[in-house]
C-alpha cells in the first residue's frame, strides 16, 4: 500500500467517509495546497489497490477544493447508437430510391409555388418586385437571387429585364408552361366528385365524424382540394357536410366540418374496393413479412379491423389497436395524390384518428408497408405498395408511382420543362428579353419536336 505524505493523517469511519488533516496547524497556505495535492494522489492509489469503489466515490465528493463531484463528471462517453430502434427491435434501414424522390422535389416545390403565384394573376404576369414580397416564403434573401433562379429555368419562365421606361422588370410563363397550367385548371374543374369522396372518407375515419377545417387545410395540397374548399366548396354539398362552430368564438378551436350522412358504400379500404372491382372474393388487406416467433408474427395473427369502425373501445397497447392504426395510415396515404405525407401532418390528427403517441415508431416498425424518409427538414412517410421499381441500364433503380393522378402528370410536365436549356428556349424570347450568355446565333433554333433536356433540372 502506498504511503501518505508526511504530516498527513488518514481517518476512516464505519460509514465509509474518509478525510485527511494536517498534523501541524502553523503551515502556510502554499504548503497546505501542496499537501492536498499529494494526499489526493496517494489516497487514490491506496483505494484503487483496495478496490473500494465506495471510498473512491466519497473521495470525489470530499476532495475538490470546494467543487463537489468534480472527478465524478469525467466519465468516458459511450458511442451513440446511430440506428433507430423501436419496441420490436427493428432498425430503420435507408432506401435511397425514396430519399432521391425527396431530393428531386426540393427545387420543383419552389417552381410550383412561383407557378401558383403567377397563375393567380389575371394577366399571368408578375413583376420581380411583387414576387420579392414572397421571397421569405420561397426561401430567398434578395430579389437578385429570384431573378437568377427564374433565369435558371427558361423552359418555365420568361424574364423581361430590359423593360421600357417607367416599367419594372417582369416575368411570365413560356407557352409550354402556360399550356401545362391551363391543363391543371381543367383537371381541377373535374375533380369535384373525387374531392367529395375524399372528404367523406376522412370524416368517416375520425372518432366523432368531425374534423377541424384548419387541419384539413394542411392536407389540401396533398389531397388535391380546391383553394376555396373552406369558403364555398363545402357549402355546395349540404347533403354530405356541414360546418359547425363559430369563427368569432375565442374559446373554440375553430370551425369544424361534420359528416351529415354515413355512406356504407365508402366504408371499405382501397385494397377491398380494388378486389371487388376485379371480382375477387377474398383479399389480404395487410401483407405479412415478419418471421415466425417474433413480436410481429403475433401482430399478423390478429384479425384486421376496419379503419372505419369505432376505436374507442380498443386498448392503446393492444395488437388490434396498432393494426387498425396501420390500416388507417394506409388509407390516408392512398387518398393522397403522391401516396406520401409528412409525419407531422399525421401527428396533427392523433386525437381525431386515435393514433398512439409513438406514431413515428409505429411507422418504422412496419417497413413492409411504409418507409420513413429523413431527407429534408421534416420526415416523410411513403406507402410502399403504391410504388414500383424502374430499372434503367447504366443507372440506379428508381421508384415510380403505379397509378398516377392527372395532377401528378402535370407536375411531371413542369419537372420536364425545368430541364429545358437556354438554347431551346432562346427563340421564344422577345428581343428585349434576356438572352443566354455565350449562346451562338446559329444555335438559337427551336427543335422540331419536344425539348432539349441536356441540363439536369435538379
């Protein structure tokens, strides 16, 4: 056992508290600090040799020069587990094909937002100054960056910088983008019956057959709802919906949309409806991919409850409750245009659809039905059965929607126009508009068919 420095006495009581004191009371402060430092080293060696962890813990608390717990904080950090685990020990495996869809939509979302702003103008034209009023919503800091962004996609926008005296720089659609926008308006005019069915199914899956209009508005773009559905659309169908609640009451959460009449014809999932259309009698609503003996194998043995049935009597920790939640999320995603939603949008309906508090973990726990992408600022959940693989020689595989909505086809047209280069669009510009720098005059000819797609739109 190592010896203590001279002039120090070691004391230990039955309660495992240790202390030391100087034998001489006439020593200076410098000598006392030296003695304390030597005592600290000597006592640690002594207690380590005796393998007394309790004494070492008391030493950390007792000797610290007025800083209790100083040595106890110096604990080696354990490496963090970067895999996301749920209650059933399922890891979150990345799928780059779904992540690529999120990456490609980053710039396309900005173009579509500008398209909506430009389409709201009666003349289908807008000054750069008016567009700059929405630059924060678009993610830009200055109007100069907006002009550069518009010039980056000459297949969608035509920028007029050298306007006449007294006029501000402005921009408008190209003829091809104008045609795609008109096609979108025509598609939306014929979606009234489809929107009514979607709203009916949403209300039928809720617990009390009512939903806040403000929450439905969060899903408006994903479901393809018209912009005026809160003001005029729901009032056009009094046989199906009615708005309850006052807008002026401060205590209420806001006006709600209530289901007037239950439709037994719509109380079936998308899988069941497709099975009836194809003439099949039996159908497997949920596909199983779990191994025998696991926790999810017991989940597969439970009968499939309908997401349109009342779930107030189900226990939150039962397999039946979780199976209904899986079916309900599948039905919600099937109602969307692109078969995906933000996870935050689902959590907004936790009380209305009786979701558990660990909804994110439930989605990861069933990778055979969903994929949660962590790309972007917020997580996105995809419906796996709605996508198919596309293999292109020499390229990585991609995922594509099996059944594409007409609005999705219009979106793909704008994505294709984003790939048009300056050479193909220079002949459509007026003499006072922007011309691509370094573009030879011989090359400024429009192609006979289609567009040149030499530039990657993303």
